[in-house]
């Protein structure tokens, strides 16, 4: 494993996902999905590119949810953008 500095962008994304998971203005399915994406990123035994791809897949599904408020969709797109810059 490389130094902690190389994981800083992932940790930032994980913090964003934590905030989404705790945001009570978002529907429960979105909060659960944010938690699921966080859990994928936390699996250190898996390669970073696989973790990122898994998290992006989860978030992409959430971004298309009918019951998602605009601010939630914007947050999801922001997280996806950051994750894609890591690939």
C-alpha cells in the first residue's frame, strides 16, 4: 500500500459519501446507496480501480432515481466526477 497522501482523494470522496448518507433530506434509498458506495471504497483488499468502478456504478444508479431531489443529484454527480478523476 502506498502512503496516506495517495489515498487523500479517496478519503475526501468517502467523507462526501458519509455526508450524503447522513443527510435526512435525501430519500432512504439514496442514503443507503451512498453508504454502499462508501463500503466499496473502504475495501482495501481490492484494487483501487475496481473499488472506484464499483462505487461509480452504485452512484450512477442512484443519480437516475426518480425520487432524488436536485441537490442530491448534484452531490452524486460531484462524487462521480471526483471518482472518475481517480481512474
